[in-house]
């Protein structure tokens, strides 16, 4: 299981598509660089593995925000993962509501047309540059 988790984390880090500054309520919201995003995902996974998860952005205020704001103003990565509920990306990377745009794929199959469509959705939901 530990080897699976290591491979999963490395795979997700490689697939994490990061973002750059985006508009948030009229002000530029600084997004982490690609290297910083991978570091954030790795650090979150270390906290998860060590049982020291902080569960950020999981309070009632963030849930209310999720119902009224664009995820693109908050998400810092898009992760393509298996649809298996035993691998909850937000928990494995100790991320909160609206922190990661997650694309769940059944059967670990992602053909070019389908992936482009999903990644386009991720792009708009994480405010990637054009």
C-alpha cells in the first residue's frame, strides 16, 4: 500500500497542472508557481501519511464561499486521478474545499479527446493563463 501511495503521489504531482496569477474580486490573486504547487502537494501528502493533516479550508465559511465564488479564484492545481473513492485527492494531499480541481477517471483510461475536454474544464476552473 505504501508503494502504491508513493507512486500515486508522484503520478499526481506530475499531472498537477498549476496556475498563475488570476483575478479574484477585482484584485490579482497570487497563485503559486508550478514548483511551489508541487511542493505544496508533496508537503500535504507528508502531513497525511504522518497523521498530521491540518484539513485547511474545510470550515463553514469556505463551504459557503464554494457555493458563491468561482473555483478558479482559489484552486491552485488540477489533478487527474482514478475515480476510486479510496483515493480522495483532497485528503491525500491535505487540501481543502476549492483548493484542487479534481478530474476523476473511471478505469484509469484517458484518451486524447476526453482528456482535452476535462483539462479545458480544469483550465477554466483554475484560471490558467491563455
